[in-house]
């Protein structure tokens, strides 16, 4: 077998790097020698153990092998995947059930207090608005204090993280606590808010925190593909535990968060989503009055001859209407956010007095929904879930006569004082439309899927009632089912808002009604096509508003000239690097002055041959390992033995620098930042500083240690960082960044490092700003620019 064997001699004759080449470079010829050598070592070790301890009985060896086998089965790498996914599903399901119970108790208490003061309409109005204001203000205040990153949906941030951008503050335990408590309070307030997006975020945070407890994930979190695997499964679990819809949850997670999906994650998403859905329904069975596992929204629609073939056109019309209305909803929501942001004085006022905006919005919405006032014309006393469940009813409200008091009360709600179901449904949609658009801009954890789901059900129900009025005897003898139109409307409107097809599957998992799956899928496709023509999805719109570093899924070659523009046209040429001659002091200065994620490693400054990259954390660890008591004692012992005078004790003079231009730049930045003479031991949690000046011997020892060349054998070097040729087109660069979720890549020319490209450069090049990109500019590989997640701009 022929292999491309690359050695240090073939790449560069004067290479000074002394680390072992990995098998990535095709060193298959040394494998037999290595195997024989290791086998001889193993045999020698076993013989020595037998000679020293005596021969072990056969039964002991059998038991030992059996225990090792069970340990491998239960705690091996493959088993840890299953355990991790199972625990993830159970944990998120417990969160979902717990929040549902809390919200239900809050709403029961609210309605009980409302009924207890029925003697006075003023008292009822006071109770009606005070409960929501208290809970929404508590949610806004708690979220702002504990974890501001928990504000809004969370899907735009998760989608950005899965594209390779580092937003670590969004995946912390603090954010999870703020999300759970804030979401419980915001949903309990009774405002038209959802929980799908927050649960996707909560599941992603839970997966990130839980993965730290498993060894198979702990060392591989730096691997971008491994992190994407975890977040993909978590997104599916978040949707599954909201609707108890595992299949739709997996599909929605793929469509809403991923541009390119790895098929290897399919089983992870399905298994974890099924675990979460089963646990969610079992908890409802154990702690509620349910008798068995059932769907959330029960329907009794006709299944045999459910619709006539000519009804396909009305279903398609529902899809087109919901597509237009969904695009309009995204536009209105985006316009409200931009209106507040562009008014700087208003924005500053709302930032200073954070509870004013939630209070005013809640007061207005709940006043309109007051059941004894204007709310009786639009079923204002119903929650979103109750309204959606009732709209799937099999009866035709406009013509049905009640048989008992329950049915009479049910129809009274939807006919209203005007005894007209069409006006009630129309007002329900119109008022919920602007209420949801404003409520989802509040600085609280909230989602947008369930509000759009309910609004679509009202549109479909209204269309179905009108069809039943126009065709009282049905179409060719088949009666019109307004409830089926409500199901199709719910799927199409939510699909138009999110630009996903999975709501067609979710709605049937929610209702258990499969007879209308074909017209529903067709209507959803039409709605997505229409909405995509007018507006981006709600999640992409928020990514754009928050200015998150996210690459578009597709590019227009006519705008950015993607096929003719090469990487060298927009790459950053001024790259800070390490070489085989770099000293610890130079590496320390790089850590102090430049907060990049990884540093390229070249052979030397003359040939600039790229050898790999070193992570920032690894470089910090190597420098921190210098200053140990053992190394200090060794240095002092050698010094006493040789009795040589120490070097300069007052100033650290690195022995080596990069090329002159890079050296001058470092010195200039050092003076500008007033970098004192000290070594800063940085880590992710705190910055501990150790002053070098008090002790002269201490100073002399540390000067000596820092002036030594870096021993690259002590640190992990990625021998194959992502790189491409300088002549690679912008179209291919965008494809690589999107497919591999890269945050940066090196540009080489014949193996020589000539530049670097991060997501920021690719995004600006795609946007057609090639002429405005400076050719010599430092790039932040970690993309640590904090997104503008202002309170009023989140959803």
C-alpha cells in the first residue's frame, strides 16, 4: 500500500520542532515495528508481575476479566453515549413537567382570585391585571439579575453556536436557573407567550452541563463536531418534551438549528427525544388524573372519508393565507424591535428602568383581554393552550345546537355577546396577532412557536366555519370539518413563521389525527414557500437584529462575486504565530495582548511552514507549569553549584522575537496598554496575578524560566488545523465554514502560512464589503464580540 509519508526532512530540512508525528500523516510503515515493541513490553511486564506475586489462580483471572468486561459495557465510551442521552431526556422532561405544573397552579390561583371578587367589576379588573404584572416583573427582574443571557427564545443563539461561534455565557448553569425560573413566571402571567424556544435553549444548556460529568465528552468538547452532536440531540429533546412529539422534535431541531446535518446524529436525537417524550407523559400519568398515555390535544374528527379531493384547493388556500400572515407577523415583530432600538432616548430610558416596559405592555394586553370587558368578544379568558385545544373541536360552531349546559357554555365563549362565531374568531386572531408581536419583545424567557400555532388554528377555524357556511351539505356529500382546517392552519402558520416543514408532523403527533396528513403537508409547503418569498424566518430575523456572527445558509454569487473572489482578497495577513524558536516570554506576551482562541505554529520565521496550532488554554497551561517549587529548587541548586552571577534582575528581556514588524507592533501595543512587568496566570474563571518584583531571587528564577525556548513536547499540538489554499474561491470557503461549523481557518500557499480567515471576514465578504475590509487587521478568532441581546430585542 502506497502512502503519502510526510516527515520533517521532506517538509523542511532545518525544522527544529521535536514532537512525534501522528498517524494522520500516513506513517503506516512504522505500525508493525511499533506493535511488536509494545507486545514485547506487555509480555515483559506480565512476566515480572508473575515472578513477583506468583501465578494468579484461573478463577481470579476469570472474575477479573468478567468485571472488566462489564465495566467496559456499562461505562465505556459507547455506553456513556446511551447513558448521557437517557439522562438528558429525563432531565428536560422533568423540567417541562415541573414548569407546566407551576404555570397551571398560578393560573388556577389567578382565576380563583378573579371569581372570588365577582361582586365588584373594579375589584375583578384589579385582580385580573395585578397577577400578570407581578409575575412578569418578577421574571424580568430575576432574569436580568441572575442570567441576562436567558432572555428571549434561545434558538437564535443555539443556532449560532452550532455554526462554530463561541457564546459560552449562553450555556452555563446560571443561565439554566434563570431560564427555568423566568419561564415559569412569564408563562404563569397569562401573556401570549410560548416555551418551545426556551426549552431548546434549556436542553442545550443541560446537555452542556451534563456532558462535563462524562469522560467521553469532557476531553472532546473542544471538538466542534462533538459539540454539534450534543446540541443537535438537545434541541430535539427540547421540542419533544414540549409537545410529547419525538419525531417532530427531531425534524424541527434539524430544520431550525442546522444548515448541514450529520446523519450519525439521527439516532442520538431520536433516542433522547423518545426518552424525554415518554418521561414527560409518564409524569403526567403519575401525578395527574390521566388514565393512560394519550396525546395532548384530543380530537374526534371523522377519519373515514375525512375530506373530498376538491377540498385540496381550500387547504392550499389556507396555506397561502397563513404564509402571508406569518411573513407579516415576522415583519411586525422585527419592526417593533427596530423602532425601539432606533429611538436612542427611549432605548436608554427602558434600559435604565427595566420594569417599565414589561409593566406597560402587560397592563395594556391584560386590559384588552379582561373577560368582563372587551375580552368577552374574543374569548379573552382562555389561555393559548385551551384556545388551541377547543379549536380542534369536531362540531361546527355556527350551526351546532348545544345538548347540555357544558356545550352551551362552550359555544357561549366563542359566539360572544354578538352571537356570531365569525366575529369572535376574527377578533381573536387580530388581537392575538399584535399582542404576541409585542409580548415576545419583553425582556423575559419566551418563545414564539406556540403563539403562532394558536393564531394559525384560529385562522384555519375561521376558514373552516366559512366553508361550512358556504357548503352546508358538504362537498359531494362529505361534510366540512372546521376542526381539520384548524389543524392545517396551526401547522401552516407556525411553519410560515419558523420556515420549517416539521409542524406538519408535530400537529399530528399532538392530536393523533392522521387522516388529513396529505393536505396538511401540501399546505405547509405552500406556506413556507410564500413566507420565504417575503421575509426570513423569525429566528434568522433575530440573528440579524442581534448582530450575531452567523453565516447565511446560501449566498448570491452576483452580489459578492463568490466564484471569482479568492481567499487572499479578504484574508487577514497580519497573523501572530509561534515558531520553534519562540520563548515562553514571547508566548506570555501573546496571551496578554491578544485574546485569540488558537495560535498557529510554524517551523521558523524564514520558511513559515505551517506545522499545526496550539489552543490558548494549552499554552496557558504550559506557561503555568513553569512556575513550580520543584523547578525553582532545581534552578537554585544549579545556581549555587555554578555560583554564576545572575542576569539582569529588574527587567525581563525576551531573548527572541518574531520578525521586526511584528516585534514593533507588540512593543507598541504593550506600551499603549501599560503592561506592567508581571506574569498573569489566566484561566476561564478568574485572573490570578503573581508579582515578580518583591523577591530578587524569585525574579531572577522567573526571568530565567521565561527566557527559555518553548518545549513543544509538553503541550498538545493539533497537527492538522483547518486550512485551505489562498486561491480557494469565496464560494468554497463559505461552503467549508457552513459544512464544518468553522470559526477560523488558516490560509496557506504551498504549505506556507500566509494568512487567516475567520467567520467575520467570510460574512463581510459575502455581504459585498470586500472594498472596506482592511488587509492588515487583527482578527478575533474566538469571536467574543457580545451580541446585542438587549431586553426589548429578544424573543
